[in-house]
C-alpha cells in the first residue's frame, strides 16, 4: 500500500532544509554523476516492462535520459535541468540519431553527436574544428579525454577568458524545459549550467589556456598566487554572469543549482593541503555561493569525488549546501565519520551504495544489506540526506543489483 504523504518536490525540499520528509528522497540521473549507462538502462527498462526508445543524455559518458515511467517505477524524486542539454531533453527520441552501442543496444544520440568511427573501430568525439578530443575504444563503455592532463606546458593566464554570456537559443530551450518539468511533473528540479572547476580536470583542459596542465596549475596555486587568483576570479565572474541569465529564464522552478563539478580528491587523499585550499580556493567559492544565495532562492550543489573530508568544513563555510557523490570508499569518507563531523551542516546527496565493489560485484542480498546500513547512518536524523549511488551505474553492473538497490532505498527510507 502506498503510504506517501508528500509529492516528490515537497519531499526533496524537506530533506535539503534538514526537516523530516515522509521518506528519504531518491535520485537517479538528476546530474551527470548520478546517472546510469544507456545499455544497462535499456535492460532495466525491459525488466520493468517498459518498451520505449533509449535516449543518450550525456554523450561523453553514454548516460541515459531517465523517462517518467522509470522515475515512477523506481520512486525517483528529482529530475535534471541540464541547461546545455535542455533542447535535446525536450525532443522525442526519434528526432535524434539512432546508433547501436558496441554491445548492440540501440540508442538515440542528440541530433549532432559529432561521433566518428576511427580506422580500428574506435569511436571519437570531434569538436567544431574537426579535432578528436575524446575516444571510446571498440568494445568500451564511455569516452575518455585523449588530451594529456599533465603536459608540463606553461599556462598563460591572459588567455583564460571564459564566456560571460549564454546564447538566446539555449536560454529559450532552458526556459521551455524548466516550465515543462515544473508544471507537468511533481518532481524537484535540479539545475545545472554555469559552474566552476578550481581543482578538477575540466578547468585545465580548456583550449584557451593550454592542453592539459594540471601539474602546472597546482604549482601556480603555490608559486604564482596572484595570477592564479586572477584566473579564478574571472572564472567566478563568468559563472555569475551566466547564472544571472539562467535565473532570468528559470526563476524559482529549480530548487538547487550545480555550482561546481570539482573533483578535489584522489582515492587516498585530497589534491592539495587543506591550508592551501582555505587560502586559495575557498574565497572564490564563497563569492560564487554568496551570489547564488543573495540573488536566487536556490540551494548550492557541489559535486566532488575522492577523499575530500578535510575540505568539507571549508565548503560549508563558503556556502555550499549540498555535497555529491559522497564517495564512501575513499580515505576518511566513512559514513559515520562524515555524519559525526558534518551531519546537519551539509546535505549528503549520495553515499547510498558504493559503486566500485558493492554494486557491481556483490549479490542482491548484499546490496540490500549495504543500502540499509547506509540509510540508517545518513538518514537517521531529521533530513539532510538524498539517496543515490556513489556516481554513475556502469554497463557491467548486474541489473538485479540495480533493482535491489532502488527497492531497498524505497523500503528502508520510509520514516515512521
């Protein structure tokens, strides 16, 4: 019997405001780090008795767009408003490009996927200049950047000029998609568009700086602090200018905004010393989050993989409200440790099921026990937790484990 007393939107708002909803909200695919590979998504749909074409939302990662029927079957409460992808999200699958993945799964890519097949059968992504910038080897599951991340090339700060605007076409598509999601569903809408990367790789892969100089950037944070701060300030200026335009198009139809996808830790440790993070990185987050909180009703949503325990307090002080994906397998990221230190201070969006060993390798009973334990730890308070697995569900995960995970999240997430 369905005993739910809230809509999905109400449920999420209660959770992110540290109040106690009727059950813990569930996410699948609300951001590009909580999604599911298109191949296993198609298999999951067949098990659920859903016979619809599968759209690839994110070409780079081969992530599926989650359809309303699947959202309902898995009790998912959140949907994405990914601004650069808004036009494709609003189209029927048939308007895209049909193409089989390497395992034979038929999927639909956006109308201009820019995928080419190389002589050996690998797939490559090609930019507007015709350059191959990412590759998926034949038989692979997703694309990887082929640009070096540590080239030793010198960064030219003067060349970093991130855009201060958004095209009218994109803003029109964003406004239409926001109205559609808000007015025609009861789901909470998570917005993604302008954002920053101050430690993660995306920032350093920008063509207008140099090709792949993560090592040089980390050195600049220590040896060329003024130049590094100037670059980060321009980055925040860009994010604010674009977010202002997005806000005009979206208004209060989203409850939170993805302010950064900034992988700041490895599996074993943070990338830089916490003291250097506080000195160099935190002030820019504070200005960016401060603008969001002053000028919009949105919560601030941060994605950062890895061992980032020592940064969380600094992000809280800077105004970050929600943390994803909560990589509980990384050093010092154990659920109890996180809750003891930061429970009630930041929303944990993730950490519901470990995706390196448990989800792909355990059996459904183990997955169920694992999910129950994590829900008891993260969800034992008065809100402040949204369930999702740690990062995307990959193609080789047994579909039975995916079903077990979401069934357990729904069953054990109910509050008395």
